[in-house]
C-alpha cells in the first residue's frame, strides 16, 4: 500500500462497519474542565451520543451547563448513586477525580448502564481490576477514555506500523509535559496522591504509555522509572518522571512526563526501514504534525485532524448501539494501571520491574 | 537577549578571540571513510590547518589521496611511529579504529606533536586515562574530535540554554540511528568489540551522550542502560542501546542509538519555560533543523549551517596556534568512555550505575 493511501481520507472511521440508528443517552458524571470544555461539546456535536443528565456536586455550575447544552436532568452524586433519573440515560461518562471513578462506575454497573471512564481507570491495579470485574459481572460495557486511540493520527500510525511500512519498530520515544499550575490552582486533585493515585506519570505519562501499547499492539514486559519533585507544590506526587519500557521483540520506549515544564508533546517510532514522528500527539500547544520517513522519502500529512474527543464519543456510542466490544476496553485501562504501579515500584527500588 | 540575536550570525566563531597567523601542518593517521570524505576536504578548505603527511597501511589509497589533496609525504604506520617525516608536521589527526588510537597518540606525544583524536578516545576508561596522562606529561595538546561541539547548532543551543532562555532544563531526549551495514561491509572494525570497544553505544550513542554533557555543562551522576542484538552480524556488539542519564539538578536524558535502524537523529531539551528541538543534529539523513519554543512563540532557524568538521579543524588549528586548551579536551573524551563503561556495566547488571 502506498503511503498516501493511508491518508485518503485521513479521518476515515475504520471502526464504522454498519449503519446505525438512534443515539445513546448519556449521564456525564463530574463537570471538571475537561468534561465542560471538551466532553460536553464533543457529545453535542457528535452523531451517536447525547447528554440527557448531568451529575455534579455544584448545582449552580450544573444548571448553567444544563442550559448551555440543553440537558434535561441535573442530579447530585448521592441521587445518582441511588438511581435518580436513571430512566433518562443509557450510559455514563465518568470524569471525576481518579480515586472516585470506582464508586460511580460501580453505581452505573448496578443500574445496568454502560460506562466510558476517564483514564487512569483507578488508582491501584487491584481497584482497577475490581472495576473491570464489576462491569463484566453486570454485563455492561466498560471503555477507558483514551481519546488518542480514536484520533485519526494514532489510527493511521497504527496501520502504517502494522503493515510493516517502517520495518520492525526498534525504538520509541514519547514525551508529554504540561505546566499544571499555569492551568489550575495548586489545590487541584491532580496533586493529591489519594485522589489522583500519583503525579505526572499518572496524569500525563499514561499517554505515551497507552499510545505506545496501542501502536505496537503489545504490552510491556519490564519497566524502569525514575521520578522527582523539586517544587513544594509537588511534594506529594511526582513532578517529573522518566521511564523506559521494554516490549516483546526487544523494542524499547523511552518516555518522559512533567507537570512543571513547557507544554510539549512528541512521539517518535524508529523502525528498521523508516520512522514516524508526531508533534503534539497528546494535546500540547503544538498542533499535531505527522511525518513519515522511509528510504529517501519524507512525507508530511498536512491536513486538518478531526477532534479526537468527538471521535471517542461517537465510537463509544457506536459500540453501545451495535454491541461491539470497545477498542480501549476496561482491560486496556487496567493494564496501564498495572504498568504505572510497577513504574512507581521501580522508582522506589531503583530496579527494573518485570511485568 | 532576544532569541534572534543568538542567530545573528548563526555561525559566528565565539571561540576566535585573536587574529592568528600561520597554519598547523597535520599528519592524518588512518584513511578510513570519515578521514577521506570529511576530514581531508575540511582541512583543505579551512584556514588554520593543512595536511602535509598521510599515514596509512595502504600505499595505493594513500598515493591517490596525496595527489588529490596535494599532500607531500606518505608514510606507513611503522615509519610514522619511528618518526618518519616528523619534521613535516606539527600535529596529528588520529582517525584509526578505536583500539588503535592509543599507540598512535602515544607516538605523537613522544614526537612532541599535538593531537586531535577521533571519539571515543579509547576502548576502556583506564586506556583513555592513560592517553590523557601521556599527552599531559609530554606537554602536547589533546583534543577529542567531537565535531558537534564546534558546529554552530550546538554552540548556539548551549548559549540559549546557559542564558536560561528555556528556564531550567528538565528532560532531554537524544537519539541516533544509522544502518551501519548499508554503508559498510559486515567485517567493519565497528562490529569487532576488540577494535571498537563496543557497538552502537560506542559509535553512535556517544553523540547524544557527549552533546548533552556539552549543552548542560554537567556530567551525569548515574546511568541505566539496556542493550540488545538480534541480527547475527551484531552478535559481538550491541546492535541497539537505550540508556537514561541522570544529571545534577535532577535533569534526565533519555537516549537511544542503533546500528540497524532507519538513519535518524534527534535532540530535544524541554525546560521549565521553553523547548529546543533539533532534527538531524548528529549527522543523520535529515538536514539540521532547529526550533526554539518559549511561551507562545516558536522560532525556527532556517539558514544554512556551516560544515562542523571544517569548524572543528579550524578550531583545533586555532587552539594550537594560540596555545588555547581545546573545549572538547582529552578529559572530555575520557569522561564519555567512563560513562560508556558504566552503561555497559548497567546493561549487564540491570542496575543503575553511579558515576
């Protein structure tokens, strides 16, 4: 297949295999910045989901958003757990702080509602595994909200890699830095280890981790990590993290993440026959820019990528409506938490940790 | 200082502080591909050196090159060691396989000749230290041939970093891959551990290692490395290497090198306030391209960089003529060999090795 063919069209929905009627009615649980600014607009603009219910501890914020997005029902967390307005929605988007995912996913499973849950799934491997089991036992779908996996850049990259266009992948580099204190106040739950489960690794490092797993279609066999915190605001969590993953086939991924550095993200896969480099793959300030090299050619995709959050919710809706097991499943989210736990163990022991 | 000022002009010689008369007459010891294709032309085109003597085990190759570059003297290795044509040159460029550096540097020191020696200085820390001592005792200059350090891209980057333009550096990524078998036959000395001292780490990984040390003006305090070889041609040396360096100030550098991957090199420094990204810094197929980001600006240098090998020899000549201690000294080369030895120990023991 010629390289151009992968890009024609760039944003094709390879997952959309049948035509679908109807929409999935969503309850959005937790109305933080991402849910407000990216989630609700993406659901409203998309094809297969609609928001019918908002769950929030802040009635005022919820009322304003309900008006803005034409949402009929607003309930608080306790009412949600008790099944209030449950007839009004078919599925739940859990976008609360990480440590609270468990109780709201469990409530959804008890009510027989399908779930799309923000990453990371939970704060420990054990808790993440419980969520996967709870949803399986209740017979509801559990998708981990890895928006990158539904973005056309990652999907086209995966196809190119899978077809061997760049030969065998040898080395991967993935980095994501975001100055968290420029966007949020120091009392953000992201800097509270009990609520977040960790720092830069959990919040940002999970992107190169999950995306590399997605692109290679492999899970790491060992991890070596190093973390540090210099500023007082990051006393309780890792401010910076540098970790190396080893994958089957002797592939390594050198990854970094930082809560206190210039906003930047990058992903690069070097193979025996070529290379793929993506600027801004994880949501940094730089727009996504994708370059593929092989032999003596270098091709840059210059089109405008779609909103990956929109793709993510349409994909979730499609999976619910067609009964398709979602690509970024609960197990996928569980695997990342397992690697993150091992990485923290490695940082503590200064040893490689086998997975 | 405004960012543009660093680039005006990009290729200014910050090291050239006085006007100099004369040239340094050079003996070029070893006429492999790099000496033939880059070294001799650069010396011929430069200001402060001229080649008067060629030292080679191949009389025919030497005669052809002597004619092409108008060189008066051709001697073989034994004759060189016995001082043949020693009156015809003031300094020696040692470009033989790594394990042979020692005897030719030692011969130069005995003859009272200054030395520029290819990297890595030697195959073990002990041998490299001996070379540094031998030259110091003989009162001759020893420069390690780190061409990158004399290239304007690295020099401007170092100034920008040193002035704090991107804040405190947090994380560095440096990678260099080169498909060695596409350029040379499998019996190249680069794949013989006795002659090379190692594989991809020694030959290619030394570039991100040395360049990061140069840019940060710091030496690493610990290294963690992982190596592997998959193809039979690389049975004796590391085909691929992935290593992490920790520097004072909690800076990490994630580095990779490969003898068997698509030709590619990249260097990226992420700081608290900005970022510098360089494509092709180490001599890959991509031309050097330098982007500096800070705040909401991204500036790309689009001028044509000078030949760093030419800069390197002019710098060496200038140092000899003015009695200046060269920037990439013998000690600089020794430090890299020390880190490389520690990296191989780390790959063997699967532990961090403190330096």
